[in-house]
């Protein structure tokens, strides 16, 4: 099956994926918050958040900017927006709103102080024009900051652990077959440069640092992406019995003393050129 026949976003926009993202966000958010603060996101700012999904990153940013700030999330899937709005209402946040739009067609309005995103550029066919367009939505000198992944080192760290390497390779190959750039993190400097931004400052950190969390994360990805594995004709035989797979994976990861981590989170931030008009 070709990449065109597979889902555009291999993880889908289902309630099950929403639950997985909630669990994931609880662990990624401290790393992302530290990155956004280093990039210059501050109290009272107006922030554009790209690829909101079910709203986790928008809510994280809302805590940084506080009640006097504003977060506008952009998401194309109506179901995800509906769940995000419920989550925001349940949290009592009044400074977060969502707009349904493709990232290539975000409506113009009052300029933002920053545009941010997590794990969004890797799924775009061409992130350069999207980042370039953000320069026209962010005030001159405003921040553009993205946190993306790098799978290469993760695959290398898993190479001596058969189950970890097998499931990680399945996820990695499925992402690539659907057109995702699994090395978008290291590619961020070239994306920023080609979009007309100055060379970004960079950060890198390891994702999920203990065996239990990493096993849970990989097993959840397995369940969510299993239909994609099968549709792509990828063999699951090396995983053995899928019923006992979670327990066997955890045992294998525990033997590594938690040194495997996960995909590296690579962040880059730069500023909107001063000569970009936002009128």
C-alpha cells in the first residue's frame, strides 16, 4: 500500500488517541514548558498555537501567559476541537480559544507575540511555507518556536533490545510511509533559514526516562497504530504473542536500567524579521 493510501496522520483523531495524548502530555509538558519559556513566551502575551489536537499544548501555554494573556489554537479536525473546548472549559480556562483551519490558511488578524507548536511540522508536506506565513502573523521581533522529534538516536539506543527495536522500527517506518519527517527536529535550522528567519537557538532533551513510562508509551502507540501496520503490510511476527507483548517489553526495558529514553525532543526558536508587515 502506498503512502497516499494510508491515513494522512497515522495516529488518527479518535477518542482513543485523545486519551493517549493526555497521558503523553502529562509527561512531555514539563519539557515543552521549559522550552517555550526559554524561547521567550511570557506572561500577558498573545500566542498562536499550531496543530492543537485536543488542546494539551494550548492549555500548557495558557498557564505560561496567565489570565492576562491569550492563546489561539489552530486545528483542522472538528472532533479534536470539540474535545479541546470541553477540556479547556473543564479546566476553567478563559484565555484559550480554537479556530478550525488548515495551517496553510490561518486567517489574518491582530498580530501575535509568538507562534508555537509541538510535533506538528513533522507531519506537514512542506513546513517551510507554513513557518514563513507565521512571520506575517507574528509581530516584528516576535517569537517562532517549535519542538519536534529525532528518532535516529532512539533507534540506535534500542538496537540491542529486540522488542524495543522491533516496535520502534514499526512506528518509525509507518511514520515515514505516511510522509512524516522523523528527523524534523534536527531539520529545524534549515526550515527556519529557508523560511527567511535568522538562525535559531536550539535545545535538545530526552523523552521519557524510565522503563515503565517508555513501555506504556510504546504499547499505546502499538494499539493506536496497529491498523496502519497491517494496512502497510508490515509484519508483527517479531513481536511474538501480542497479548504478552506489553509485559515482555517492560521486562526487556527494565534490564536496560532506564537508559533507552525515547525519541529526542529538539526545539528551535527564532524571531520574526523586523521588516515583515503584520498589517
